[in-house]
């Protein structure tokens, strides 16, 4: 029984370590992005409402830019995908 308990503890410790590592990597990228946009923790606290409004405006601006291109590409990609999916379904053997 001691071996099984030790294995479970090792697995939990590994999961916690992986989670901490992932959080550190994501925090690094978020920190780099914040630095790139010249955002500091102090400016977020001082201008929280304005920061949220700026983030929302930036997000909607990106969406307004992306959606037409996504739809344009989908006019080619989706029909090709549908044809390939139908061909794959037709080629399956029934057991």
C-alpha cells in the first residue's frame, strides 16, 4: 500500500509542478504583452474602468478586422472540408 500512496503523491506533486510551470509561462507572456502595450499594474489599478474600455475597444477592433477574412476563407475551406468528410464517410467499411 505504501508504494501506491507514494505514487499518487508523486503524481499530485507532478501535477502541481506542471500547473505552476504553466502559470509561470502564461504570466511571462502576459507580462511581455503588457510591457509591449506600456501597461503597468499601477496604471491598471488607477485607470481600471478606462483599461477595461480600452481592452474592449481593442478586442472589438480585432474582431472587426478578422471576421471578414475568416468568412472569405471559409467560402473555400468549408466546402472542401465537407467534400472530404463525405468521401471519408463513404470509404468506411461496415463491420
